């Protein structure tokens, strides 16, 4: 009887470390900007003002013809997160990128998405 009490008391010590470590998985996602047509999305009014726009350094241009699109603050539904700027190819050589920006309207702030002109 005494041995079984010792075995039960020491069992947790021997079992420490038997739990499996969580596996970390890293994934890479490639995204592509797609221009669509159709009904305009419903405006979302954010009552919290966006933070000041960050000054960011442009990375090395990936090739001729690319245009730098500056970063911006994106609303997640609960907070703002910074989306870094990126290089993209214009749909035509004469296209000009109009930067996305937050506009103050009655009741809060509304995002006006960046677009080609």
C-alpha cells in the first residue's frame, strides 16, 4: 500500500514534459489588387479619428513602370491598423494613383479608398 501511495505521488513528476509543444506554422500569402465595378459599398462611419499618417520609407522599386502607393490606416471594426505602402503597376502608363484618405463627415470619419485616375 505504501508503494502505491509513493507511485501516485511521484507520477505527476514523471509525466511533466510529456505534453506536446504547439507547432508553429508559417504561411506566405500573395495578394493582388483587383478593380471591380458594381454598386458602391456602404460607407462605414468611424467615430474615432484616425491616427496621423505615418512617414514611411519607400522600398527599392521592383522594376520600371511601378508606382508607389503610400500606406494608410485601416479600420478593423474596433481599432486602426497600419497598412504599409507598396509598389504596383498602373493599369495603363498614363494612370495616376489618388491616395486613399479619411474624410471627416457628420458623426465621424469615412474612408475614401485609393484609386486610379
